[in-house]
C-alpha cells in the first residue's frame, strides 16, 4: 500500500450530488457534531473520510489539527471525531479526530 493516495472516485458520492446536498449536509452535521467514518484517502495534508450516516458528506481531517508526533490513520481505518468547520468552497466537512486530541 502506498503511503499516500487519493480517494477512489468509485467510493465517493458524485461531486454534483455533494454540491446539491451541501446545505442538508451542513444542517445534519453542525459544528461540534460527533461523526465517524472510514479513511478513503491519505495525503501529506490529511486524510479524506466517508462519513457515516450522511451519504452525501465528504470529510477531511487536516494535519493542522494533528499534534506533533502523531501519524495519519491508515487507509480503511474507522475513525471518529468532531466537526470543526464547513468548507463551503469545496463542500468538505472538516473534522478533528479523537485520536488527535491532546489531554489537558
């Protein structure tokens, strides 16, 4: 398995569907919502997620919220986290993964 990969487009909702459903996605996943999903792509800047329960939602957990010394989850891993932002320009739900939380 390569270290980095783009999501397999056959696993993703069509981009026009993601765009058409964006307002419903934002309503279903407000900031602070708990989400879970499967890692379907890995890049140096983060991991792409198919989010459970919202078939038109596509998530991204960026390394900007990953503590130093942590690693990206593996392709196919099931992860959970919190919705921290809605990127309207590309219809992505930004997620902070639970495994990236630093205890106080």
